[in-house]
C-alpha cells in the first residue's frame, strides 16, 4: 500500500503522538502546525500545515510517512529561529486548522490541493468529540487581512484582492504588500509615498523600462486595474486592441526578449487581467481551474531523463551516470546525443524522436515521420508530443491533448516531459478564443508550488502571451 493510500484510509486509526504550533502565530498571522501520529513500530507519520489565519487559510502542506521520531524532532528543533515551535494539545491545532479552513472558504479561497488529497486525513474529522476552542481569524476586528507572501507575484496579489472585494466589499479588509513591509524600515517611506501619489496623476506615465522590476509594481498594477474597472468593457477592449498594434499583433513575438518587452507593458497587463474578469467571473474560473487540477496534476519528479522517458526496454540499465552524460549534450545539436543513444541502447523511441527533430524537412514530412515512428512505439510520449507539434506547424489544429492519454501507463513523468506538455498545451490553446480556459490555466500554474523559478517563468510567460493572443481572437470575433 502506498503512503498516500495508507494516509487516506488508515492514518486516523493511529494514535495522536505530538502536536506543535509556532509560539506567536496569532500575532504573526501565520500558523505553522505539526500533527503527528505514532505507528506500532514507534515510527511516526506527521503532517505540516502552513496556515494563514488572516484570510488565505491552508496555504501549503506536506507529510512524512512512517519515519523515526528523530526526523520529527529535527524538524521542530530546526524551527527554533524565526518561528520557534511549542508543543500543544491536539485540540489547539485542530481548531486552528479548521477555523482557518472555514474562514478562508467563506472568502472564496480553497485549501492547498495536497491538503484535500492527503494531509487532511492526518488530522481528525471535525466532530463534537473534539473540544471547541474559539480562535479569531482575520485581524483584530475580525476583518480579513492579506499579507503578501514571498512567492506571491503581482498577478496572485490582484486575484486575491479581487476575491476579497467580491466576498466582503472594498474597504472591509486590509492589504499589506511586501513592499510596504520593507518600507517600514525605510526612513524615506513617507517621502516615497508622496512621490508615488504625484506620479499616479497621469495614467500613462506609470510605466518605464525598469518598472516591472520595481518594488511597487504590484501597487501600480492594482491602481491601473482599479481605474480600468470603472470603464466599460467596450472601451477597455478597444484600448487593448490599440495597444497590441504596437507589437504588430504579436506576430513577431517569438524570443524570450520579445516576450519580456510585451510583459513589461503594464497597461496591457492591466487590461489583459480586467477584461477576462469582466467576461467570465471568478466562480466559473475557479470551477475551470479545479477541473484543470484533476487533468494536469500528474506527478512528476525533477529528473530530466529516465529509462521510461527514453523508452528503454525492460531490464535495460540506466543510472544517474547515464543521466548526467545526457545532460551534457546540447539539444540544439541532437546528432551527438542521437549517436550516443543508438550506440548505448539501439533504436529506442527517444532516438527516433531526436532523429525526426534533426530532419530538415517540411511539416508534412515531419508528420509522416512521427506517425510512422508511432506505429513502432505507439505508447511513447515524446513521439506523441512531436506528432502534435508537427501538425501545429502545418497549421493543422489538433484537439487539446489529455495528459493521461499522452503518458498512458505511466505513474510519474519527468520534469522535462511536464514542461514540454504544458508548453504544447498552451500553443494549441493559443489558436482559439477560449479566454476562460487560458485564464484558468494561469490560475492553476500560479498555485503549483513544485515548479522551480526558471520553469515557472518560461511556462507563465508563454501562457501570458498566449492569453493576450486568445483575448485578441475573442475580441475580433465579437
């Protein structure tokens, strides 16, 4: 039985062992909670929960399964710096988690996906058997307080504030942005704030070349969105279409540098956010995002190359040494890697994939080559993705692929495969006008915590540019 299945089905039958919470959680507005249960072998399974009691609820969580107690002790002792932990009765942590969960859901914020899938089953169900302890959520007056976290980008901030506006109304919650936290220690805070107010008088003077990198980018974006939200959808749509003329309707936006130039346009960003919100609404977006979670949340590891990914036959040897060797090859020059693969393992699926990629051929020949390769290796994911990509280049718009269909009979995929799949998914979406789909995809991507910064930036930039093109397609149709 897998650890995940055991936790879902049996964890609650294990006795509670020790529970912890950081000492000043109510003052900090953030509770780091640990709940552990003990096995008959004296090992423990424990869940860690990062709980925002201001408004967001259960922001993050993970578990350790059937590990020695010194693993738990090491975690607790390692938290003695910024968030020193104290041992408490189970009822304390139970009531913190459930109160924050309920408070956040009433505001429209769902708990972390891993909580719903796994770690909620480490804590007890919320029944009358657990003593009720009243903990106030939100600020001192009970109103929501949003404190921008270190990993929450301007787009996240905007969506959170919009949800709070919808749930409790403007002026009925407090927002503390990361720039404000930094500025509390800045002697020039008042002076800088006055300067910002002067600059905001002219809407189109807000942007400059370094604007996206400035600390107050999120604040200025919110200011612009507030201004645009008071105008008609028709007026905003006309302005959006006028702005994209500067970029030749995105026809020449191909390189990372081109994409960054477009993404620095704060007016395009503001309109690209406010128009879909006016068209769709958050309930529909949340529903679509949850649907995408189930479709795209296939587990992946941080490996680039594995035996499964390469399509090696059963029993073929593949070690970390082989993986490191493959990482040294330049994918822009596939011939060298192809030679190595063939010498080592013969005519494997990934070698076929590389050979087709290296062809100087028309899209039609590429399609035929991938289809022929799939007759030999019908389950190989790289060949399936290559065949779809070739059709796109031939202006044959395929159906949006399902992850389980591409990676059939696979329990996990590589990081390389995941990123390639998502980028292809975005490329196909970009050909249409489904604004709801691309916006929900971006919401889903911002909530994935397992993408490293480089991969997230690559995917999200492509998704954002695709979102602009899709919105352009939608407006032109209307």
